[in-house]
C-alpha cells in the first residue's frame, strides 16, 4: 500500500493539497491495515487522514531545501525508466 506515497518535498511546483491528502490516506490505510474502514471506524479513519494531511503540510512548509527544486515530469520519467529496466513494466 505505501508504495503510492511519494516524496513531496523540494519539487517545483510544490505539492498540492490533493497530493498531501493522498499520502496521508495511504499512510492511514497502511497503519489501519485496511483500505476501507468499517462504519464503526469511519469517523476515526477520516479524522486521522485529516490530521496527518494537516501536519504533513506544516512539515512541508517548514522544511528547508539545500538543493534546487526537482522537476516533477523529469523525476516521473526517471522513475518510469527505472521501472522498465527492472522489469516491472513491459516495454511496448
């Protein structure tokens, strides 16, 4: 599940609130051990996602980068090339 959490710091443009929320959701899913909580746990699950997204945004806002920001498209292309080389994706 956590493979979907990507580095959000030091990118241009900066991480969106949707990206921060998606990372928080993946984290809570991993910790809870479920992708969909029961009705009894729904409120706690959603509250955890909200709080983790909130504190994650604060963390990203407060981090100081010592290197120039990375380009999202270039990094995505590099990751895809690594996946193809490792055999995770077939070349077509």
